[in-house]
């Protein structure tokens, strides 16, 4: 027990950590910084050009030792080796989780079930490259002979969030490429708004679905095809305007897309780990092949770091341990991701799927209900916008919210360099403010300096106090480039894996998405039959009548 109502696993390392937590939880980071002028050096690490500062956390050297002991006890190193050796770490689906092979630029073979998958990976990359270059050069032409100007990616979840996030993040690298849009929601508004100003003659649809059975994606893809065929007047147009990305050749063919226009990936690539596969096709179309390779190279650099660095210097391991420290010992229910880069505005949504679909689990790998908390709610928005919205709660609310600040130092707008300085200053200031806070004495002195005294001062004083001691990490890159984006995403992927090891969960399945899908199918069938079936609760029955049987 931690003494705050949360259980931790009953093992020596967890027990030692819980006992230590009781001793250090009252320490203030201000004091820790004051005691140790070398704190930043001690609690920061680099992965090539990326800096990870974790000095503004409620930890001491002993905390770090105990967290590392936890990682050793859970056999993080053993699990890491299993992951990289292509073992079926996704036990419930009997699959490897081998997304690292997709960006393995080392020439080293990587095996799943005794097969080196690298020749297949490289073959698909070659096909993608040829296609991307043909589209970008205007050599791949639409049915009426015109070049492609717009790409619409139709996919959802892992077949949407990664490419969508990356295309926005890498906008400055898009010169010379087609415009790329994304349709995910089955809400017809999404497709209608996307198609409204598009010219079918110059539009290419990428239907992206690992399973090629997802209701939303197939519904959107069918409607998009009908739109195209109606406007171009022939089914024959589909061949030049539709390509597919999937693991499922037969379903792609059954949908009516020529399997020659399909880019393949494999069941050892999880949906939320798939932006490095052919699912990244829209990214490559947008930023060009060199840019896409740089994205892969950034992720590969982090794979090599994660695979080889000792635990104490291993950034994804440290990120995972810090997450567990707050989730399981302090009871923090949420975790904020705050990119100080407008173009990373979709990163929190991307990380929501990565973290919450991976580790939002209530049973361990053996199927036993766990007695401790797993993944927190992940959320966030870019700074500085968030500062004028929810940061109030981060500073003075009653919840402890550990934060990740993500900061590219340079922008891409030399003519607006002063904006970038303001942005960077704000980011550093927020992390400092969260850590330092403002004591009552400081608040009093400031109010006095403003000329307040007596009752007026006393009335305002408690509102002006910031407790501080609120933890944050800083992930700093020189610039937001394809390479540094690849690095950032891969750090989080491996963090999620390490947390799954610490919590005992399987990070690579997602059974929790099934029940709603099944029930939606049943309700839809009832709506089509015009009759509510027995077995619903009274609320659901009444709502089906109210909304669908009119
Ligand atoms: O419903 C959840 C999910 O299965 C995700 O895991 C996945 O990324 C998404 O749906 C889309 O699946 P698909 O790529 O097979 O269409």
C-alpha cells in the first residue's frame, strides 16, 4: 500500500519504492534544486540531437535507483530483447510487435518466425517510393490524363492519426507535393466537407485499413468511390484514383481496388504503430521520399538507443518510470502532453491512441485483474494556447498533472524569429513556474510592491499563492524536422512498451474496442428492420426508437 488508497504490486522493488515515496513525497523541488547545483546535469540525457530534461521531477538520486530497480525486477531488459527478437509479445493475438523492422536502416536482418522480414519491408518501400515519385512528378495520371493535385486518406485510428499528425507537423517540407487531406469519421460531414472543393479528375484516394473491414473506413471509401464514378462517368476511373494500404489483399480486391494498387503491411505491425509502414504513404506523398526516409531514420536512431543504452541512460525507460512514479505512487490520473509547436497540435491525439489503446488495460498478460492503476488519461494542447485555457488548473488546481513539454528550439519562419523566442521563453517559464510556484512570502512582497496592504492584501493573498512542486519533463529538439519527429514518436512508442512491462499488461492488443462495435451492428440491424429487439435496457430501447425509428 502507498498510504493513499492505491495498491502497488506486492514485490520487493515496488514495496521499497512505496516506502521511499512516503519519505520523499513532501520534499519540494525548489529545495532539491537549491541543494544540488548539478541537478540538471544529473537528471538530463541526450539521444543524439534530442535533449531530455527530467530534473523538474519529484525525485532524488535514491528515487531513480529504486525506479531502476523496479525496471530490473520487471525484467525490462529481457522484454526488450524479446521485442527486438520478433517474439510473439502480443500473446492474445499470437503476434510479434515488430514496427522497428519498418525503419531498420542498419542492414541487419530482423526475424519473425525464422523469416528475415527485411527483404519484404524493403520491397514495399521500393514500390512506395516509385509510386510517390510518379505522383509527385505528375507521371501518375488520373483517368482523364491530368496529374494528381490532392490526396485524400480514408482511414481511422492508427490508419489516420499518425499520417495526419505527421503531415501537419511537417508542413514546411511539403513543397512540390500534392495537398493531403484526411477523412476518418463516419459522420458524413467529414467526407462531404473534404470533397466539397475537390476536383475528381485530380484527386487520389488512399484507402488505409489494416483489416480492410472497419465500418467507418469502408463506408467512407464506398461513398468516395460513388462520388468519383458519378462525376467521371465510369467505373474504370477507380483504377487511377484509388489505392489501398492493408494487410488483407482479398478484401482489397473484393472492394474493387486492383491488388496491384495495394501497398502491403503485415500483422506484426500494430495499427497504432503503423505510420512507418505503407500507412505512411500520405506522409511520403506530402513531403517526398527523402523526407519520409529521414522520419524513419529518426525513429531508427531511437530504436538503437532504446535497444542498447543502459537503463539509467535510456530515455524511453526513464519516461516510463517517471510515468509510473506519478501514476502508481502519487495517484496522478492524467498526463498532459504540451507541444510548444503549433504544427504538433495533433500529437496529443496521436499519443492518446498510442498510450491509451495500448495500456488502458485491466488485466495482466495472464488474464488476472490487476490491483494497481495502469495507463493514465493522456491529453494536451499546444502552448501557448493552453496557457490561456487550462493551465490555471495545472498551477493551482487540486489535481497533480505531470506534464511533457515538447519544444523545437528553432522555427521555420526566419522572418518571424521573434515569435519563436517568445514561444520558447513561455515554454521554459511554464516549466519553471510549475516547479517553483510562488510562496506566501513572495506573494505578499509582490502585493506590497503593488501598493496593497491591510485587509485588501490579506483577502487577495491566498489566491496569489502557487504551491509549485508540479512535475514536468522537457523534450527539446533543435527543430521540428522529419528526423526529430521520428525520434519523438519512437520515444513514446518504447515508453509505452516499458510501461506495459512494469504494469504487466499486453500493450499490443485492444479488445476493449470490440463490444461497442458489436452493439452498433445490432442496433443498425434493428433500425433497418424497423423494430427494437428484446434485451436492451429501457434507456437504450427508448433512444433507438427516438433516434432511429422515426
Ligand atoms: O477500433 C480500433 C482499431 O482497431 C484500432 O486499433 C485501429 O488503429 C483502427 O481500429 C483502424 O483499424 P483498421 O486499420 O483495420 O481499419
